[in-house]
C-alpha cells in the first residue's frame, strides 16, 4: 500500500481490519493533529498495519472480549505529529525516546513498537468510586503479554505497549506514583495477593482471532 495521497487511499487505509474488534480508522484520530491542522498519516502504511495489528490482536482484543468496549484515547501518531506535540509540550515523548510507543511505522534499528492510550470504561467507573489502579495493573500483568504500561489519573487511562520482545514494566502517575514493576524483576506481590485484588473481575476471554 502506498502512502495515502488522496481521500480514496486514506479511506482505504481506515477500512483495514487490524483484529477481531479494531479497524485502523480508530487509531488515526488525533486531537493534536485536528486542532493544529496537521495530517496524522503513516509514512509507511504497511509497517503501521503490521505492527498495529500485532498490538490489537495480542493486547486489545482480549481486553474487549473480557471487559466490553475499550476506548482509544490516543493511538497512532505520525512522526510529524508526535514531534510537534513534544516541541509544544503536549504530552508527547521525543520521537527518539526508547519508550515512545505511538509511532507504529518507524522501526528504529529494527525495534518495532506499537501502543495506545486507552480507557476501560468497566474499570473507570470503579476507579471513580475509589478503586485502586493496581487491581487492574496486576490483572494486566497476569493475563497479557504486554511490554510497558503507564497509568494516568484521568479515567485511569493507561498506555499499553506491544513489542516483539516484551519488557514487562509498569509505571504510574497515580498515587502511589512511580514504578510498580521493574523490567526483568518479579512482582512485589505474590500471585495469591494479586488474584485477591481482581477476584471480582470478569472471566478472562483471550480467544485468538482468526
């Protein structure tokens, strides 16, 4: 697929089915791009689709199968949009930051990555009533093959990241702030402790999409 240069080809890109539940169009919207009149279009659509599909099938589909609708807050960002967001202090990491996950079509040194900021409404309602974000964090850790997770105070949104070789790292800007899990280390809570936290969660539905 060539880089979209017309409404027809961009529309075609948006119709690409990434996984059981998700289409590319859901990830192309950007408040930054919309407000500042920038195009948020992949330079390499094939790579964006390949990497984004792995992200959706490995991480997002099991979440939606288990909890119902997953709301995408921020998905794909082009290098131009992400660089603009970083330079203008709009909560975007530098393009060359090793933890930047929104640029799906830029495999620097062959290191593919895809991620998105998402909200799980099922859990956001409980979070609004005071539930601990770590209940969800440990559920994610015990059920998904994620690479990095970053939690944010509003709506208990979190960055969820896929890589071919996961780091398994969890950080949070919600109290208690900081690093919940260091990559390569064992959780600070035992499996029994973690399971008690999320004992009332829906039964995991991690069926592979074909």
